[in-house]
């Protein structure tokens, strides 16, 4: 049984918060989860979404520049 068996697929937004979340993931990889969470919250990402994204790589977006579409980008 996998993680996805317990949780439904969540549709991802493709508007304003996308850039903030992507920047937050970059902050997490360089400065840690705490600063990344603070960044996301101060830039309008709701707490639930920010924590979910920072909690597990299965929620990270594939890199648009990745030659292997669908691969998971490590967040930190």
C-alpha cells in the first residue's frame, strides 16, 4: 500500500502561488524548511499547502527543464 492509496490526488494550481511555492522549495534546499515555511506564509500560501509541500517530495512539481518528465525534484 502506498501513500497515494490513503490520500486522494490533489489538483495543482497553475496561477500565482506556483512561483511562490517553487521559490519556497528553493529556499528549503538552501536554508532549510523553517525559512521556506516562513517565506511561503508571508507570500500568501496557506499553511496547509505550505506544510504539505515541504513535508514530502511526492508533492513537489516535476522540474520543467528536466529531460525525464514526471521525475520528482528533491525539495531538500
